[in-house]
């Protein structure tokens, strides 16, 4: 599929994807990858090439993910710490977010693990996970934990039905039914159907893609998180 094109409505895939998530989550990640999207032309402005973590840089980092071939695999795999990662050829929806932040020098593995180590009972612990302590191999790869981390560190924004409220560099989470959740990154490309609505780079079982899916699933969270910059100022990406 060409980058930026809009696939058939996501709801037509949700039943199969939810079943896939249930199977994979027994031993691995609650997340949502497998075919390569064609590369988009990523031209970075000076702010995007800077060293600060900014919304514009995260948007471009997410667009850069479209250059990578990734197949969906949510198995539990021991990884190094910090800056650990599963093999580059595999991943789920959370890995799109983690790898995009890594381009900005932000290691969510370390940040989530350190916060969970200090505040373990402030994080969700679904019975299927069976956790008694933090696990640096997997905690940051779970949507529920990322939501808790961003909320605890001031990144949560209101969930609205207004397209203009969701800006490039924002993170959105959706419900796939039951306790299955999905996450994606808002990027600086616009929907052809609504000039106020930005597209999403995400991985929902068919590879990292850019799609017009903001309101295709029930939104459960809206976040804007840029550590180390004080109060992040939104940089409009044109």
C-alpha cells in the first residue's frame, strides 16, 4: 500500500486483530506490524534536526518508520537494558512508539522501568501478565503501561472529537475490545477527507503504515510527552 493512502475502514479488521492480540498476549505483548510501506519523502526543518525532543522531531521519526520492513510478532523476548530492543524485523504497535522516541534520544524502556521500580502499584497489572515485580524486557512494550507513564509525567491531554486537537507528535491510544489497546503517533500529513485531521503512523498487524484512522476506533487516551524540555512548546510542522 502506498504511504498515506487510506485502507478500508479499520473496523472491518478489528475482529481478526482482536483474536490475534488475545493469542499473542498469552506470552507477550498487548500491542498491535508486517509489511513494508513505501518510503515517504522526509524533509526535516532545522528544528527537526536539533537535539531537543520536540513534536516535529517525533513526527518525522514516526514517518521514518515507514522505511522499515517489520512483521508482527508479540512474543516475550529477553532484551538488553537500557536501550534494549527486539530484532529490528519484528515489532508491535508499542515498538513503533519506542523506536520513534529513540530517534530523539528518549529511552522509554529505561524511563518506564525506573518509574515502575519506584511505583510498581501505580501501574496496571492485568491478571494475564502475572507480574510480581517490574520486568524491563516487556513493561515498556505494553500500551497500558505507556498510558500510565505518560499520565504520571504530565503528558495526558483531553480526548475530544475535534480533529484540530490532535497535533503532529501527539500519541493516541484506542480500544480494540476487551482489555486490548492500540497506540499510534500523529504525524504532519493531512487527511484528504478532512484538512483539519492529521494522519496516524501505527502498526496494527499489517506493517508500519500511515493511515487516516484517528476516529476509526474508540479513543482511550491522548498524550503529548517530551521529556527534558521543560514545558514542551508545540512546534507546528508545515
